[in-house]
C-alpha cells in the first residue's frame, strides 16, 4: 500500500512509520521540519515537508495514497489554537477529497465527544465533526486516553519539589494510553478497509492519580510520593513560568477541570470502558524510572 502519515516522527508517529515500513508499505511522512528529512529517509520512508494547514501541499502529499493517517498537534500557534486546529482539519478534509483518498485514520482523544469544557481537546472535537461530513471515505477515529509518556513532564517537579499531581482529584479515574499500543492500533486500522465513519477507543489501562503516584514512587525510590491536587491558578502560573503561552496554559487548566467534572472520560466509561492495549501502568512505571534516573 501507499500510505501517507502526519505527525512527523513524534511519540506515536515514529513507531507507526517503522511498523508500516517493516510491513512492506510505501510510506510518505509529512513533517513541518526540514531537519527531519534525513531521519525520515533513514527509516525507509519518503519525507514531505510542509504545513498541515496548506491544502495544496496536503493534496500533493495525499495524491495516490491508499490510506492516510492524520493527527492534529495539541497546540498550533500561540493564540487562536482551537480555531487553528479546526482550520487544519478543514485543510485535511479538502485534501482528502481532492486526492480521492479512500481510507483515513485520525488520532483523537478521550473527551472529543464533548464540544466544550475539555481544553485543547475541543480542537479535535471540531476536526472529528469536519471529517464526518466527507462522503465516500472510510474514516476511523481512534480516541486515545491520556498519553502515559506525558507523565515524563512531571519529573522536574518531583525531583525539585517532591510534587506530583494536577488540578483534579487523585481519585478521579483516568483512561491511559501507551504510545506503542496506539501506534499498533493505527497501523492495524490503516491496513484494513474500514466501514464508513467509525469512532473507536485505544486505551491501555485505567487508573487514578493516587495509584499512579504510588507506582511511580515505588519505582523511583520515593515511597512517600503522593498525588497533589493543585489549585487551578497555581497550576496555570506554574505553566506560565515554564514558558507556555497563556492561551495554552488556560486550555490545559480547563482540561483538568473537565476531568474533575467528569466531562473528559464520560463517553469512554459509558461506552463500556474497553481496554484494548497491552502495556499496563506497572510496565510504564519501569520506563518512568529509567527516564527519572537519566534526568
């Protein structure tokens, strides 16, 4: 097959590209960064350098593809992030239509069923709606749980201040997803025909902040580590001091509020809480330990 992927060589896209190339497919990887070209080609894929908001570029990159994997970054630009993500979704939809792509797999997120109250996830909610309007294309939306690798961002705070947490309770249930499980699910879907417009979840495990804190604390030799529910304003100020744009800091704070209010995980839990991934939080704790020791 000829398959075009977005997401450059990120946590999900890189293992996905490796899997697709190993399976014998002709893969084109879209990246915004020219300096990724050599690394993409070393994996056995073709690089297409350009913007995921450029319809002309995308149409050329999608032309002749049997399948396309599309994803939107959680933030695009310093302001108007949700609108920018939606604009990129429109560009993708136009290019898919213009290039007559028969099969599309889109990466989405828990909470994308809700139009409001989910922070950055509001962007992929809009993109789901945009792609659902395409006719004659088999589209599978894969909604991921919270990325386990994102917990690596907490390592400096744990090391420097002994704090681990977010602006929701340690008892709130979380759907979690490992990048390898997600890349495998995307690869599998790209190699199937699909069936109209479908939404599926890819979740590796279900846990809580309290359970994760206990696991990580044991792994890194800090059994006293507990989950801290951080006040909204304190969380936001911490992100601002770390250099995040104010709009993104506000959206991430809203996402945590959405977890606390039960909005983000609601649809996944109501649909049966199906866990399809193989890599559990206990295994990831060992990865966390390794990264913690290297930091």
